[in-house]
């Protein structure tokens, strides 16, 4: 009907929950809904989720989101999903799940399979074909090999192996496809040719026919099936777009869709990325090359696994320990209360330095045995110093990533920030002061991945001509400018930060070896 508002429905599958969002035709965020599901850790290094949980939550949040915001199913123009990657979802010939619980990216148990592959192909050759610079065990390829080795009966029944978003697309359309941003996260894609690498698949002993068909993230897969329509409450035939992996979608959502634009995602982990028209392969520093959701381009990335998760640990272990619900001392936003305490400190946190490597070091020279460190504690330090040192430690880690990118020829005077921690003006200012760069805060920060895949859907159905139109859509709500005096002072602390990291490298390994 003329004058009726129309919408794009997106779902972003995270590590702990699904975020459903509705964007209008001009890509304004109208509403969002979050619902959790469980990650199971049955043994050390094992991390699994249930695909049926993804689908159950998808259906529930979709219905609730539309009902609570008085949106008719007839007003939905397209559906698109982003999600955590890599994972491994095996399907039989009749489309049934062959595993109730599937390994996600955090599952690092396929060490034997990594060793097996690297006995047939060198680690450098594997990297130069795939651009896969993260911990090898994370990649889908090695999870496939482990599935074959540990469950040979189920593996023989496997028709296709999907990634997280692919499974939702399959449930919505009955079609099996994956986009390049997820395909590169399998560790089996030739990122230059954008085809499955026969050399790697043969070295792994994985048949190419079980790999899904490749597609652009903005391509329309098919219309919503009648069965999916009944389960979701949506209209049959709605176009479903391929969608993509969370990192590439977040990069687009931050506006990183042309050369020279960079962004930082501040979540439990933190990463920094640049847009590139060509892959940039550096085996020494393991620069990660994602195929972007922007066609024929790449999202370059270095990751730091300790950011918001370290602050969360401080909240759970220190902040909450000293507060009492009965006394009414718990702040309505605990992280903001911690930030308020940090404001009482000064740059450098009264000579207290925090190394945020509580989950190891994975960018540059990796060290999985590295751990968090508070260096310089003295009797004058207070809780505000500890909180500020933690934020600054994250900033120093990001500064090191920026310097590594600079060595690759990728630099910029501005950096955009997205993710939950980017809501804090204090965090943004500390990053600006440490890096010496202007820190830009877009109007959409927590839903950037959802926004990115909504853009892909808009391109797919013709609402947008291409991803370059983002320049006219993304609004910058705030800019943090670096203070030159603080930047110079932070430079001195940064040198100490790097020295501590170097000097403790062997000690970390020695500590980990103690039985």
C-alpha cells in the first residue's frame, strides 16, 4: 500500500546471543531485540553450540520484534544474517543435522589435525593461499578433519558442511550457499582466485563436493519457504540475502568500504581493520585477510583477544566484590561506575601498567601462554588506577597493532570505533590520546554488524546502488581529538609496555609449563 513503511530484518548471531534488528528503507535502526543461547564447554579447549538453538531464537525474536513494534510481515522487504565464524555444521543428504552440537570458532581441540595438514603443506604456503592468520585450530577446515577422524560414520553421511550464517539461510530457503567472508574463514579458500583451494583440501583429505556453493554476501539466495514462513511468522517469498561473517559485516557497518578507512571494534576482544582492494600477506605478523562483503575487496585485521573481557573480569572479581546490593551501592551501569572511578586517576594511572593478554597474544608474534599483568603496583595506587590502567593497557595493545599496520603501509589520521566498549567517552578519549589519532564514533556502534549486513541486503534488493553509498548514510555522532601533551606522556608509558611484554615472553611460557 502506498505510504507504508518497509523494512529490512537482520539477525546477528554472536557468541552468547542473537541480536535481531529492523532497519527502515533509509537504513535507520528502528528496533532491536536480544535473546541468549548457550555455549557449552564440555572439556578444556572444547566450545560447542546447538544450531537448533540458533533457529529457535531466530524464530522467537523475529515474532517478538515485529509484534512489539507493530510491524506487519508484509512490510519486510528482505532478510539477511551475520554471525560468528568459523564454525562447522554438517548436513546429511536429506538436510538433517548430523551433529546436535557443533564446534564454534572458540573450539581449539583440532591440534592433531593442524599437525597433519602441515605435514603435507607448509604453514607459510597455507597462509599465503588463505590469508588465514588466526590460530589454525579456529578454522573450519581443521574442525572438519577432526569430525572425519572422530566420527567417521557421520562424516560418511555428510553431504555439505556449512558455517553459522549458512545454516540459517538453509533453514530459511532450503538452499545451500556461503559468502566469501565466511568461506575464507574455513581455511580452505584461495582468497585471490576466490575458489575452494584443491591443494589445501587434498592436503586435508576433505572432498571438495561437501563445500557449499560460493556467493557474494549481497546476492539473493531465494525466497522464504512456506515451512520457514510458518515457523517465523514472516511472509512466504521474502528475499533472503546470503549475508556474511561478523568481522566483514562489522567492517562495512563501520563504513570501512574504501581505501584509507580504518576502524576498531571494542568488544570482549578488540580488533583493528583496514579496507583493501588487494590481499596483503605478511606471514611474519600473520595479518588476517578476510574477503570483504564488499565485492572483490578485503578486510584486513589484527586482533587482540583481551579488551572488554578484561574489564568484565575486573567487574566480576573486584568491583562487585566491594559492593553490596543491600546497601544500594551497585550502580545501574556497573561499567560506567568503573569508568567514573577511572576518571579519578590520571594518565599513566600513577605509573601502573596493565598487559591485557589474559587470553594470550594472537596478533603479531603470537604467544598463547601470555597472561594479564599489573606492573608497577605500589601502596599509593587505588582502585581507580587499576581500572584506568586496564583501559590504557587495551589502548597500548591497539597502538601496537596500529604501528604494525603502519609498517604494512596502512595508516590513517582517523579511526572509527564500534562495539559495546565504544559507548564510553573515556575509552574513546584514551585511545585518541595514546594513538594520536582522531577517534570517530558512528551513530550505530553496538549494532554495526547488523547494519553492515542490512547494507548488503539493501544492495541485493536494489535499494542501494553499491556499498560506496555508505558515505552518505553513516553519521558520525562524536569525535575525540588527541591531546598532544597527554600523547607525548603516553609515548613514554607505551615504551615501557612494549618492554614488559618482551621481557616476560619467556616467563609466560615457563609459567605455563609448570605441572
